[in-house]
């Protein structure tokens, strides 16, 4: 096995969506799924292209209500490249007999190769070889070559190269009933061997311009255009056994880009000036070499090494050093599909341990994304009656809360209220990332600047939502923890939970770090009253316990036990237990059942020693036996409905119960490559889990 190659032999329509996601090529600025160039979106193929930070909002009617959703826009498709023989049908996989098929991703070089041998309805056999790149050297360029051999026929070979702006956001089945036509065609034309397409997003009014240069030696050229689509047709006479190579180079710009006059002219100029495919490839491979020198994670087993290479590859395609020049966050599903609408959650928390020591320019840029939305976060806190900065659980273009008001349960067919915006712990993740970046770089100037501002404003928010209650303990009420299944109490109308242990302990951790920062850089801008409050909260946050374990939240011990064995017998897969229970007219809020690690996230982030230090600093009794008991308790009450859960459990158990960690390590490694979450990888990779897996193979310092 070559651990740098991901190879698929044979065409399997049922697996094509997964293969497209896992063979996506990108450079941090944009990424394109590994779809066949001749394909269009249908039940098998989905050739999506996504530009970092390119969002648009549309209003849909959901359950009789107008609902606005923000999506990462499916940009115009630059891939279309196909052929036909002697006036026959234009080639697609559904119109020919496939004699041989191989689809290979070279992760070392960032190149996608496709080998086909087909026979058409007239018995003509054609061999084809394609190579594709999305340039890591120049983030605005991509290129594709196709070499065709007419094995047993001679005649006219026609090539069609196109740009298609008629695409919609329709890559996730459960979203297809919602508005998804984000692109408005402006114009397209062909001239002097270059085709150009200009579109604009519907409400954000962001221009997306593409230009393509297609080269075929000795070929006759004819251009064509219709609304949202433009093509360059070439034709050449071929003889049996002859090779014909066509090259397509594409430039993509948007009106968000720097140092341009306007996007259309920039794309045109870039594609005219671009080198040939071999020269572009040489510089692209050199750029990847530089990334691998900094980012390679090693494993002893070749199969594990292949998966690690793949996961690092996709992480760096989503947030390469090019993001240092962008205003973009880390989308939970990468730039690989449309699940979660391309939103930014807390997944960067799992990526920073890998990125910060190796690529601090990337982590700094991701924190800049948060800092640029600090004004919106401050306003959100103020509107809710608080101070500081209340960051959104789901973020997109401008930092407004982008969490949908409703979510769809495909098992019951019902739209349900989405309360996940109550996961205020996203601010704690941002603060944790600030500290990870500082620890990796030692940059006190960063703390004295925007990094410290983020840390302080998040601390002010948590200080404002905490209330000093009995015995001088600080409580935080009406929130959700990382578990996500529990969004309220069975007998309480208002949503939210009280004293989620993860939120409260991490708040105590945050107050300690703010006080550390003040020691490092001084207390300018922080009042003595605030310092006193931060100090008290660092020592007096409330944490509930029951049966000698940390309670996930206040009142957890009163919930019912779930009959896990009965549900496993009744359903083949209970990862999405929330959907199962809702379809039965029930709710997870009644049970001691978690979607993913919640309390165990404390062990994951802080380690046993760090967690113990905070708990004892809060005045609670804590020892190694309680740690093991807590881990075992939640291990038996978690259904792992998130890819992040296996990552956290594998890491925690490796330290506390090594013999129990292996199944979770295997699941964490295979979650995306084997698509263990019931077909969801085809809608976009799980970037936080991919990044988190890399950390399982390296020692992590205490935060």
C-alpha cells in the first residue's frame, strides 16, 4: 500500500458521493469536489465548488413560517470537460459501457487522476486519462488535462469545455425543499480562446468571476453561451491509436478579493497569463512539499498512515496558509459539501493542537475571523442583557447567530425547534484557542492585542451570565452543553440547562487564564472590581456531583435510565437516538443518554491533572478513583452520534483505561474514510474529527 494514494477501482454509483468528498481538491481559498468533469448534479454526482467565506442568505417557507438561512454558496462549476466521437452523444458515464475505471487521489502532490476505458453504442473504444489540480501555489488557479486515445476508430473528435453558473445548493437531501438558488447570472461570453462567466450572489451581492483557457493543438474553435453557461467547443480529426491532449486552466476571483480592480477583469487577466499545466503542476507540488515538511504526522502502520495523510491533507486544503490573507473561519464540514450550510462552529478547538505549533499564521487568521466579529458578539450580549461578547454557536458571514430556528427530523418528517444556539460554550472554545495560540507561539504581543481582547470579552460575558447563589457559588443557567441531546428539562417550559459541568469548569479555567494574562501584560482596561469577580469565579464556580461522579448538569441524577439493550435490538444504528426518540413521541431530555462527550470533554481538554487542579481549586474533593468512575459512568451512557465523540473517548481512555480505547481509535480513524455516520460524509467531511484524530498520535501539552 502506498500511504500517499487513495485509489478507487471501478465505478460505483452508490459510493460516488463519498468518493467526491474524499477526493476534493482545494487550497484554502476555494475547493472543488472530486466529481467527474462531465457530470452534472443528480442522484449520483454533485460537482460542488466552495469559496472560503462566500455566504448568501435566502428566505424559505418552513412549516408555514418564513425562515432565513445562510449558506456557503455552491459557486459556478469550472469542471465541465467532455468529448464526443464522430457526432455521437457527448460522453457521460451513463451513456457508455465502462471497460476500466480508476480514480486516484495523490495526497503528497495534491493531484486527482482518473483513468477510463469506455465503449460507446457504436462499438467505438476510447481511452481517457485526466489529471486535476487546485493550485496551492496560486490560490486563484485550477487546471485540468485530458488525454484521449481513439483505440479502434478514426474520425472527428469534439471537445466541450464549459463554465456552468446554473448550479444551486442542493447537495443535502434534507435541505432540498428550501431555497437554494444563490447565484444570479450576470453575463458570459467567449472570445480569443477564453470563456468567461460572471455571477452574483442573490442577497449578499458578492460577484464570482471565472475565466477558462482551453487548449487543443490543431483544433478548430467555436464558442457558445446561454444564461448562466458558456462553452468552448473544439474539434480535431483523429486516427486510431493517436493521442490527443486538451488542457483547461481556470481562474476564480470574487469581489471580496484584495488588490484587484474588479473580479471579472482579474479572472480574465490571470487565466491569460497563467502557465501551461506542467508548469502550474510543478509549482503546485513544490507548495505541497513545503506544507508536508511542516505538517506530516507519522504512524507505524501503513493503513493508519494513509488515513492520517488524508485527514491532514483535507485540513490543509480547507485552512492552508492562504487563509492568512482571508476573512474566513474553519467550517465544520470543510469546503467539501453543504452539510451544516458551511457554518463555523467550535471545530477549530480540535484543529488548533495540530495547527498552532506548525502553522501559527493559520491559527492567528482563524482568531482574526472571530475578532472581526467581536462587535456583533458584543451587540448580541447587550441585546440579551449581558456584557462582554456572546459569540454565536453557528457563524457565517458577519457573526450573527446563524443557527436555524428549525431543524428537520427525516425519521419523523417533522420540523422541530432548534435550541442549539444555547451552546454558549462556543465562546469558551474561542478563549481556549486564544490560549493555545499563545502557548504555541509565546507571543505576548498577541495577548496585548486582539488575542487578549477576545479572551477578556468572553470572560466578561461569562461573568455577566453567572449569578452568585447559595454558599457563594456561581451558577450559570439556561445553556446547553456539548452533548446537544439535552436542551431543557422534561417538566420545564423554558429551554436550557442549569450548571452544565463543562461550561462551569471551563469558565473557571477561563478566569484563571485571564488572571494569568493580566500578570503577563498588565491590567490596562480591566477594573479592580472585574479582577475581584474573575478571582472569585476562578475559585467558586458550581459543579454538581452524584454517585461520586461529576453530574453533566444540575438535576441530571433525576433523569431516567434508558434501556440501551432494547434500543439496540430494535434499531440497527442508534447514533441518532434523538431522532429515534422524537419519532416515537419521546425526547432525550428524559434520559441519561448523551449524543457525544460532554463531561469527558473536560478530560480531553484539561487532562486528568488539569481537571483535578481546577476542581480542587474550586473546593471540591477529587481523586483518581473519581476520575475513572466518571469516565466509566458516561462511557455507558453515550451513543456517539457525532464523529467528535470517538476522538474524545479514544484520547481520554488511552490515558485512563488504555485497554478500552482501541475500538474508539478505530472508529475515529474510519469515521470519514469508511463513512460510518450513515452516509453523511458525502455531504461534507467532518473536519473537527479529522483534525482531532491527528492529536491522538502525538503527546499534547497541558493548556
